[in-house]
C-alpha cells in the first residue's frame, strides 16, 4: 500500500521528490484554505501529516483524519501539534531536532552582528548618500548568554566561543556539567550575567514567557536580545516597552506571536532588526530535514522504530485507532 502524506509546510517543494521517490503519495496544502479543503476531501485516506511547529495539527483536524498514523514535524518545535489527541489515538509523532541547527546558529550570529554593529541602518544611510561614523560595540570577548542549550544552542555557543572568544553562560532544563560553560539557575540570572542574550529554546507551555520584564531589566540598557526560537518565550509587550524606553540596547527577532503579522512598534523602532522566520531555511537544512522525514516514514511504515520520536503524554482514551 502507498501511504498518503498531507504536506502542510510551504517551504520544501523543491525537496518533496525525495519523498515521492520513496513511494509516498503527497497532497500539498500549504495555505489555510487548501488545508481545510484537503482534510475535508481526502481525510479518510491520509496516513501521515507533514507539518511544522507554528502550523501544528489540531485536535479537530486529527479527529477528521481517521486513517492518520503518524505526524512528522519539520524542525525541533511542535508546540501547535496536539500531542494529547495524538496519544489518545495511538498516533506516532516525530520531529527534526538538530537537522537545521547549523542554519539557525548561522542566522543567530548574523542577527547578533547586524544588531550590535547596526548594519541595517549603516546600509540604509549609505544608500541615501549619508556617511555616518557611528561608534558601535565589538563582539569579541563579550559575555554571551544562551537560553536553551540543545543542538541549536550548542552550535551558537561553539561559533561564539571559537570565532569571537566569547565567554558562554546558559540556562537549560538540565545542568550540562560536561560542558565548559557556566550554568545559570534562572533566565533572569542568565540575563544579568551577559552582554548578549540569545533565545534558542523550543516553544510550548514549559518555556512560555521565560523572558519577561524582570529578565529584560536584568539584561540592562547595554544588553542585546536575539530570538531565533519562538516568540512565545518572550513577553512581547514587555520587550516593546523595554526597547521603547531603552531599558535594553536592542533586539533582533526572527519569530513573532502572530506570523506573518508583526507589531507596528517593532517596525518603527530603530534599535530592532527583523527577519521573517527564516533562520532554519537553507538548502542544506531543508534537504536534510526532508530526508529525515523520509527515513522516519520508511521506518514507521516498515514496522520499525522511528528515528526521532516525540514523547507523548499518557493516553486519556483506551480506544486507540491505528
């Protein structure tokens, strides 16, 4: 039997032949309208769904897919996938943790450099015929704080320590004693200890609003914030106020609460650098991600263990459908 995969992701079309060559039948539904229509029209024969964290897959959608057996999430985050509904149905969930770590880490460092050295404003000034001589801080030898020391956080730490001679502190769910970095017990303690703070933790309930007014005040008027993780980790209103009042020096953001809608306040501030949630996008990362999805699908439908399972909560229902 050829498994049918509903593809909700909008950025991987060039690499979908990887899955087709493995024998999977694909239904592409990258827009909300196409998504709803595909589920309504083809729901009874969809065996798998390919999504990403912000797009998710919700309980009502899972209920409308009686043949669904596996959900594959691109990237590490799966915050809008209803794990309880999946567990109750006995549906397997996988993610792509670590595959795009290099791309995300590169983008984090690019944002940090652009923000601290004020590259966007310098570029705009030259294009307008101006020649400003603005004194900006150096990155070398500074203190970098990383919130979340998973694959992405580790890749950022290595670039910062080896490339810029930065000292590294971090806050993580677990203290990683094997690493030569300084552990901070709370996000506020981490913010207080650094010049630059990069948010690299997954989204979800467990990390929601870890960076709030208290943490931003601890970062201070000379501190810079970069978020390449999830907007939910930072209290947006607190960040806007801190930027407007110059209680922090600046922020660079690749993620937002209601994408693609970006608060007007961010757009008007001169101490902010913005990108459209592209940190994980590179040909290398995208190809690797789709290849991992293919490996997980082949393993699952071949009766083997998937490579990157997501831990699910205990099922509340005893009537799992497989």
